[in-house]
């Protein structure tokens, strides 16, 4: 999430949120069946204004539904299913506890939804059946837990930007909820991801426009930090890896998703209708549908990738 996203929309009444259902019907963006269409060509999935400008954290959960925060307003999570014509149908999934604002989302192997709560400085765990939220981990000393990444062994990693001072931190959260601050004095840490084999951690810094890579050891610690790539302009936001280890990076302000190889080569840029993508997620029956949340539109766009996301395997 970029700093501009902190300026929020006016809250909607909860009852209106429950009733709100949107089918993306945007002129010039005809619907098409899910899992079809040319690769790397974006189209609308959920239309303008369904989500607030805090839209973030897309993640595919059990059953294939897509989830994202700020359904209509902050403090909520929306659930998006795919209709018969390939359009996204969004409904309220859960309202977070008072004082909590969600950002990054990831799903554990048992279906538990983990949510970065940046105002409460927590990582929340939400039971998918009961939709009850609890504090899984509290990050004492955090600025703003932002994006989270889930390693194959169940370890969570969290970025923690300090927008005011253009700095940030990096955290590790064990499977038991124990918290360890891995690094401080970084740039504005934002997008975070783990390689398909669980041996590398990638972290980007929005203001500095850099992407770093670390080695992950058997205990979940990180070492051997080195620069993967840099960008000359605009910002960096959330990112995900495909099954080959390529990173799909939301380029906030540039209106593209950049695809970067594990050695730092820019493979392609996927143009979007919106200019301010905040995050990406893989989904669909074959794992090749990429969903992109757009702050300036309050919408979600989608495109087909040539490879599935890392959680879908090869």
C-alpha cells in the first residue's frame, strides 16, 4: 500500500455493505469466461468504486474465491466469486474488530486467513468457517504491518514501512505466533514474497524503488542480503511469485505489473487501465489468473499469465 492510500473514504453503513454486490460491467471491457483470453492482457474483473481506496491484499482462498480488503470502506474484507460470464461478484465477507484495518492477506494450508492489521500492529487469524478473528501475533515496535508472505513451511514474513521517515522494518512470525524483528533501518518496505522452493525472501522498498533478496535458512532466518533490481521511476507495491520464481510487482503510479525473473531481469510489463495498482494475486482453476487491486479505481483487474502462481505448483 502506498502512502497516499492512508487518506481514506467516508465509511458506509454496515447494512449497506452487506447488501452491496457488484458485477463488473465496464464499457470497453466485455466479460469473458474465466480462464480464457490472451496472456498478459488486462481486463476488468470488479468494476469501479466497489472497494474503497484502501483496496489491498488480494488472495485466493479455499474454494477459489478471491478476497481483498476495504470492501466499500476500511475495516472490512470482501469476497469475490466468478460469475458465469467471467465477471467478479463481490460481497462482504467479514468486518474486522474495532481498531483494526486490514492490508495484506495470505491463507494457511488449513484455510486460516492471515491478515496484516496495520492500525492494530497485529497479524490476525480468521477462521473461514466462523469468520471469527483473533490476534495471531502482535508486532510490538512495528510502524505499520503492511504486506505478508507465507513460506511453504508456514512461516510468515511481514513488511513494515514508516512512511513519514521513508524507512522500514522486516519481521518474521513463526507458526506458533512468535515474532522476531529481522531488520530495521531499511527503506519503505512494502511488497514481500517467498520463492517457490522457500529458500529466498524478496522485499521491495516503495520510495527507494529497490527489490532485495535474502537467503532463508532452515530456522526461517535470513542472510546474504543483496540487490535484485531497481526501477527509475514511480513506486513499488505488493508482489507475488509464479511457479518459476518470477516476481509480479505492482508498479504504483506506473499503471503496470512488472514481471521480473529470479536474476533481476525485467521480462515484461503488463499495462493496466488503472494507474495505481496496490497488489497482485494468482488464482483461477489452473492458477494462471492474475488479479490486480487498483487504488485509484476501487476496482480489480485481471489478466492471464503464462505460468501459474507458486502456490499452485508446476
